[in-house]
C-alpha cells in the first residue's frame, strides 16, 4: 500500500519470479517512485536520482541477496542521500564525493597511481584530500561492507550499502571529475545541478532502468578508476554542448519559473532547453545512471561473495536497531538545525 494525495493505493510487483517482461515492472516502479518523490530537495546527483539509483540496484540483485535488500529497500533508498547531508557538517566528507583529476595534468589518468598508498607517496595525503578521493573511498567502503557481511551486522550492512551507493553514483557524474565542476571557469555556472538534477528529474520517466543481473567485480579499485575515466571523458561533451546550446537560446527561452512546494517559485532551466540538451547529449545522463545502478548492485554482490556468501535469510528477520534509528535521527537533526561549516573544503553544488 502507498498513499498519494491522501488516498491509499495498492500495487503489486514481481521480480525474477517467472515474469515474462521484467521491464514492465521497472516502469511501474518508476511511476510510483516519481509520485512518492515529488518535491524532494535536490543536490548532487539530486536527492531524487541518488534514491532511484539505490532502489533500482536492489531490484536487480540475484537470489541470495534480493530478499534481504527488498525487505530493507525503503532504508537503502531513503538513506542514499545521507552522505550529502553530512557534507556541510563533517569536514572530511566533501572530498569523498569527487576527484578533480584534471588538477594533476593532461596525462593524469595515466599518471595518478591507482593505489592510495602510492598516490600519497607521489602527491601527499593533503593534496589528495584537497582535490577529491572518490575512487579510493569507494574501495574503503567496499572493504567495510565486506566486513559487515562477515559479521552479520545488519545495521552496518544497510548503512554502508546506502552510503556506498551514493559514492558510486557520484563517481558516474562527469562534473565530479573536474576542477570546472560547476562551469565556473567557462561562464556556465549552474551546469552541475542542470546535468545531474534537472535532467534526471525531468526525463527519468522515459529512462530504461533494466541493467540485467549484477556481476562479481574482481578488482573494485580498478573498476572505480575505470568509472572515473569514463566520466571524465564525457566532461568535454557536457560543457561544450551546453555552451553551444546557450548561444542559440535567449534567456527568456533558456529559463522558466516553476512552482515549488509551499507556494514558492524558482528559476529553472526551461523544459525546451533541457530536452534539447538531453537530445544533444544523446542520452548520456540515462547511460550514466544505468551504469551507476549496475555498479552499485555489483559491488554489493561482490562484498557478499567476498564475505563467504553468508545466509541472508537468517538476517531477513532482523529489523534496523533502535540505536541506528537514533543515530540517523541525530544526523538528520544536525543537518537541519546544527551549525554548518562556514566554508566547505571542496566542491559546492
């Protein structure tokens, strides 16, 4: 059952149980998810997109894992945005979401060591922290999730899974791999939120989220770096296509006023401008979201396999503990009412 506009509705979903067209189920899920997510605040990939990535990752898991994650799907969906909520109150958090790979030169993708220890030797830890550590942080979180599976710690499995999905999602965003992360160096300020929030929120109902079953990843750190390379190679198109589009549109066609919850209005990129940009990108945002979903489910699967494939049926009966609920409430309270850092070291959305 779900509630929409004050009315109760029922909808049934099946998955990997003999259904002939699994994509149909995904379409139904997207319709429901869009309805339930309307009005959510958007930052980074967009709160909406991060939640969607984690949710779809759950639904692509194989037998042995899907039962556990489906039971807790609301948790890993809702808490997909926790790392963004921490960014302005935890000093070391911001660097975990990106890497300004172009800071290290034109051949950085070949010259920056894959290994964290080797990179520290070459550049110092302070430098790495200053320009982002997302591929290495994905490896840290992967190892933590593996240990949580080994211990059968439901709280940590869920919390780390949700966080890990967020960092993997961020690694798939081209603008998380460049110092020109918001177009501030090319007079395109605002492109960050445009690409990773406005486009998926507007176009997501047309996206195909069927990614197939996840696969075991033998070297998560190498895979994380492969993802960074793919994202960075797309940066040129993200910036150049928007610059070309901007030259064709007058401001009154480029922007529009849109109603927001509470009766407020906001200046946003117009639907005409957004759809033309998406056409020029040839579905790039959809492709990066699909790859993010596939990597999230594959890393979760990899952690479970590396932990010895513990019996998740035994853990399905366990609920999130009161202590984790209290910790989450405290974190949210800090975000909503606590003192924010005056200056966040790293990217600002």
